[in-house]
C-alpha cells in the first residue's frame, strides 16, 4: 500500500509542472514602436495590439519610444534587453535589424532579433515646399550647384537619410546641411527647418496639396501619386523601399511567435487595412518569417550600393 501511494505521488508530482505551465499569453503584452505616434507603423501596430487583446483576452498596448532622430533606437534596445518570452515585441523599421548592429549600440550588436513578419512598405517620399524653385530632383541638383539646400531626415544612419544623400551624389550635388528630426511633417518645411525632407506620406497628408513631391522612395510608383517617379527610375542603382515588421529576440519560444503572427496576418488581411492602403498609398501585406529573412538579405545588398555611392 505504501509503495502504491508513493508511486501515485511521484506520478502526480511529475505532472504538476505540465499542469502549472500557462499557455501564452497569460499577462499583458507590449508592442514597442521606436518612433512618435501617428505614422503607418504606429497605426498598424495599434490595430495588431487591439486584435491581439480581443483574441487572447489579455491587455496589449503600443508603447512609443522615439530616439532623437534615428538613434540610438531606445525602443529597440528595450526589446533587446527584455526577457525573450513574447511579452515585449518590437515594431521595427528596416534600420533596426540591419543598421543598428553596425553603429556601436552594444545591445543591438550582433543583431539579437528574428522577424515574426513584415507588414508594410512605406510610401516614402522626398518632398519640398510647393513654392520651391525646383520641381524635380534634376532641377534640385541644378539649383544646389549655386544655392545652399538643407535636408531634414530621421537620422544620419537611417536608410532613408543615407539614400537621399547617395541620390544627391549620383546626381552631382551635396546638401549644404542636414538635420535629424523625430517627426518630419508639414511644420518641418513650413518653419524653414529644412528645405527638403525624406518622410512618409502619412506624416504630410494634411498639407500634401501645398507640397512638391520630388521622388517616391519605393520600388514602384505610389498609387495615389502616379505621376511622381521613383528614385529607381531616376538612378536605377538606387532602387529601394523601406518596410516595417514585428520582431522578437531570437530565443523567443515558437508558440509565442506563432500566436503573434496569426493575429498580425489577420489584421493585414482586414478591410480596415485594405482601406488604409488605398487612402495612404502604402503597401500593406503579411510576409512570414522565412520570406522576411529573404527580404532582409536582399536589403543588405541594397545598403551596400548606397554605401558605394557615399564612397564608404
């Protein structure tokens, strides 16, 4: 009898860890956006957080942690230093996994992240005031030979900033000065803080009719700006686009990744996301982890071409 009870007790103890193991998610989840609110990655990540909360019944929120114009990506550092348990998810632009590991940020070196999936290609543009004395990039290049032109961007190390500077080199000019901003919107141009900015349509939609869009920094023309050429049409070697995706630490459990991915894929296929794409000219989709890794490999080649134009 004693032996039987001992055997049963041992069996029950063996089962206890399995019974106690909670299924992800069991507590609040944070989605970290390392930029201010308002742009497409923020809007779409909030849609993901809302759907995640409704699906799994736990609080889910977006936390914006901007970083002073392109670095040192404090939001990304927070994700890198958080436990790898799926409760802290990064919503990152291309630069976090591909540029962050190369600019001296220890928590990001080497790249600590894996993609869950990429979900938007920004309608990125190079814009200027509607009354600027140039209406195309070629006219800007000619004007800049004899005039000082300033560039506003999201940070010296960011892909859009480096791309704009490489594009200028390819066209035979350099910006006289450049400045980094957390927000590049209508006020940046109206205040005279910059003559030219590289930004997304989402941030300049309120004043779009009073601006001149010099080029689209996308692989294809933006649907709501069909007459604006892409940078790649002007300089084929600099055909580039900028995306945003969800990332977690590389040692995050697969079940957490799968549950986050399932919700994100649903959101990107929703009527709300389809309407947002139509309104903004963004490409909204769901690219799974494997395809995202392939996209990142292609982007490494693109960044190499940008470096070559910059003489690095």
